[in-house]
C-alpha cells in the first residue's frame, strides 16, 4: 500500500509518505511549518512596505490639498476685501499678499 502512495506522491512532486509518528514525518511537518512561517513573514513584510508607500502618498496628497485650501481661502479673502474696498472707496489688497501673511 505505501509503495503505491509513494509513486503517487512522486508523480505530483512530493516525496515519500512517512508513517504516522515516524521521525521522517516529524521532520517533514517541521520543514513545512518553517516554510509556511517564512512565506507568511515575507508576505507581512511586503504588506508593510505597501502600507508605508500608501501612507506616504496619502500624506503628500493631504499636504497638497491643505496648500490648495489655503490658496482658495486667501483668494476669497481678497475678493471680499476688494468688494468692501470698492464699496467704501478704499485700496485693493492682492491675494498674494494675504496668502503670504497666512503662511
């Protein structure tokens, strides 16, 4: 019976079947556990790298959006200042000046 199983295992790339409780079976299981542990460890490292890159990209995007928000706020302030200046006859304030003040 074991000879047929050994032939079947070698056909599919495996080795010989060890009897339950034999030293060969224990060695085989410990090698498989080590192999699986190594695969999970490598996969975890790759996931951490991916998350790190993703977080860095998000931080960059947030910084760009924050900059654009500041720019828009200053442009709105300029429009409001110019609107009130034209109504009261005062001087106009450029948005670049307001933007630099806000930074």
